[in-house]
C-alpha cells in the first residue's frame, strides 16, 4: 500500500510539473506583455500554438545531419527525466533513490548539449557563431549553478537532494549566497534552440524550454526552501503540500522577474562571486562574517561611486553604493539600519521603474528626482536615516573608517544630485496615471520610513 502511494505521488508530481510548465510560461508572457504595454494573449494560446505546430508537416533541411530530428527529442527526454527524479511537492517518493545532485546536473548538461548541437545544424557561419555564443553564456550559468549546489551539498555532507534540503536551513551563511547565486544563474539557462526548427520539432523544443524553467525553480525550492513538503506515504498530506509547492513556484518566479526589472544591469555578474563566497564559507573554520560583509560593502560603495563618476545610469550606480552601505551596517551590527536601507533601495527602484514606463506623463520628472534624492541618502527619506545609523556605527568602530565612509557617501550624493535634470515639460501634459500615483505612494512610504526613528533604534 505504501509503495503504491509513493508511486501515485510521483505520477501526481510529474503531472503537476507539466501543468506548472504551461502555467508559469503563461504568467511569464503575461508579465512581459504588461511590461510592454500591450494586451496579453489568453493563457490557452500557448496550447493552441503547440497543437498547430504538432499538426504541421515535419521539415528537414537538405544540409542537415541524420540526427536533425533527434536533438529535440533528446533535449526533452533529458529535461523530462530531471523532472521525474526531483522530489517536487512531496518527500519519500518512489524515485527518491535517484534524486541525487550528480544525476540532476548530468541531465541538465545533456539537455544543454542537445540544444547546442541542434543550433549547429543550421550549417551557416552566423548561426554557428550564435550557437557558440549561447553555449559560452550558458557555461557560466551552469558553472555558477554547480558551485552553488556543491556548496550546499558539502554543507549537508550528502549528494541526495532531499538531505541537502533538510540540512540547508541549518547553514544560513551558506544558504543565502548559494540560493541567490543559483537564482541569478537560472536566468542564463533561458535560450532558444528552436530557431532553425519548424513543425513538431519546434513544438518539442518549446515544450522543453517551458519544462526546464519549472525544473530549475523546483530544484532550487527542493534544496533551499523545502518547508511544507507532503509525505508521499500519507495521502492526506498531498493537497496541502501541492498547494504550498505551487505557491512557492509562483512566488519565486515573480521575485526573479521583479528583481530582473529593478536590479542594476550588472547584478547578474555577482552570481559567480556569490557562489564562490558560499563555497568558501563551507571550508572556513575561523570565518569572520562581519569582516566579509564590511569588505564586500566597501567594494560596493567604491564601485557605485566609480560608476557615478563614469556617468553610468544614476539609479543603478546609486543602488550599488547604498547596498554597500547596508552591508557595512550588517557587518557593524546595525542590522536595523541595513534592512532600512535595503527596503529604501527596493522602494526607490520600484518607483523609478514605474515612472520610466510613462515618459510623457506629467509628474514623471518629479518622481525621478525624488528617487535620485532618496538614493543619495538625503532627508527626509528613509535611506538618510539608515545611512546616518551606519555612519554612527562606523565612527563608534573606528574614527578613520567613519571619516572615509562619510566622505565616500558624500561624494556619491554630490555626483548623484549633479545628474538631476528637470528637463522641459511635455507639450501636452497628461494627468498622472495610476502607475505614477503608485510611484508617488512608494516615495511617500520612503519618507515615512525616514521620519520613524524607532525603526533604527532612535537614530533619526
């Protein structure tokens, strides 16, 4: 009876992954359409498109190799096998002995190889170079993914995905950088090897890409946030476990999509350093977490100032500077100030992102100016209160360090304010849409954080 329950739970988990592949793809396209300002297509359009492709006649170029139609099948089979071995929504599945990290990484690598070889089937120089560039970019993503997962595996002293997930909450100093590195690297797995394919072969590649997105997110959930999983041996626990698993998938996808919109453009380059930091923490005996945070924060602050000096996008450069100040606050023990700065960065970036979508609307310039003033750390915004508390902790730790940090943050604020350009108002000003009203509310919340000294222990 228990064996049958474990088998049916595995079938339900696989069916849920296939269903969520379509659901997450529909959600991704809906977000992309809303971001582009166009009406999103119905969710059922994905299925209609795949059915249309499957009904078309299979085409094979004359210059293609005999394995031309094998690559999409191989890629889908590898990704499907990875979906079968993952725990998914329940633990103690019948496939649990196969749910091991080396097999998962090997299946993902096999699918990557099939997609690259499919792209090389074009036979043309331009398409071949495009395939080589895609493979090069994917190598970095896969290396980051492997290093992050290896750090968690060494911490758990096991290669079993279930045991890695069970041990992950006990090592937050490894889990946090490894989880963020894996989430950032997951974006590098998105490619399209179906450019040269048509008909059923293209449909298989599209379905494989959709399933791969679920596999990557599910693997990250299984090893980083495995709470709420059902027990395959207890049928009554299945509905709640499945609901929690679906919610985690949706939240993780939304978080990754939102982070891709509001994070600085060069944030993706932090995936490899974060993965190495996670791996270094595993082998560090007398590791100073506070010292590392202060060192990384100092690098971020200097990097942001350099980016501002080189006239990089001001909000992105200021985000690096303020993120560095937050890390320094964590290292100095001013955790409340660090969290306040991070919250301010998110609110300011969201307000700037919303204002950017309506370039001709009346009031957009004022919202952008407010975002830049907030990220400069000027009153009355919350980042000013957070910077003040961090500087106070820096002076308490070391007078020279406090002076240096004050000078660097002041230079950053001067460079950022110098980039303010009110600009001419539009000839036919429009009333502020609801999006700009939401951006204004975010700035108002930043002001509220700045005038609430109790949030940072009375450092107003």
